[in-house]
C-alpha cells in the first residue's frame, strides 16, 4: 500500500508542470496560473478559465482597485493598468425554454441588461457614457468617466455567459483600450 501511494505521489509530481502555475512575470500567484503566447489564463473562480491578452498578475491587496468578491477578479500589468473580470451565467427565461418565439424576440437578454447598465451609470455620480464599439447583438464597449475616474468596459454575452471586462487606470488611447478588451473577449 505504501509503495502504491509513493508511486502516485511521484506520478502527480511529474505530471504537474511548473509553468501551469506561473504568470507572465515568472511569479506564482493564485489568480493567473498560466501564461503562453501573450495570453494569461485567469483561473480562480471562473469556469471555464478566462483568457486575457497580455501579461497580467494577481492584483495586490494594497491597491485601491483591489476587490474581494466571489464574482469579480482584479488583475494588473506592468503599466499599472487594472482589469476587473466579471462572469455570470445567463439563465434563459421560462417562455424562451417553452419555445414561445414571440417572447424570445421581445426579450433580448443582452440588450435589456445593457440598457439597465446604461441607465444606472447615467444616474450615478455624474458619469458620462461614450459608446466606442458594438454589434447590438452580443457585445458593447463603452467609456465611463467622471471628474475622478475613467474606465473602459466591455459587456458581452457569449454561450449563455455574460462577460464584464472593466479596464481601469489605463493611459492608452480609447481605441487601443477597446481593442485590448475585444481581443480578450474573442479568446473566451
């Protein structure tokens, strides 16, 4: 029995590649567990694993942008940009499951959620909203700003999953920020 357990431990050690637990900076952290081909794999609580373009690492707890949430992960890069990742499963409505096509066309989960988000931000602390890119079917990229803060947000629906990628503290041009978020969204 001892020999069998010893053999299992050796097999586990051999099969576990150290690169699978290393972020783009060669560090081991609990959020970014793998990096290859300019893509960071963000594990933690997400299933499936999220993929993000670029080298990212777990955000320090000392950061002003740090969040301790089951639904939101914060990561950062060498430019001190912060990316908040939020993923939520979409549950189809009962009428949609029953095949009521009229209700299916009247209730678009992506557009109704996007409208709620925009209405919230219009009424919250004098934020202005600028739409950068959308296809009106499954994603929208917009810039939220007030006198103290600017954030670029990609909100999308793919494979019955809602994605929110929120880029904070970025010095890039608006279109470059939108491209970074869009490229990451396409990977998932």
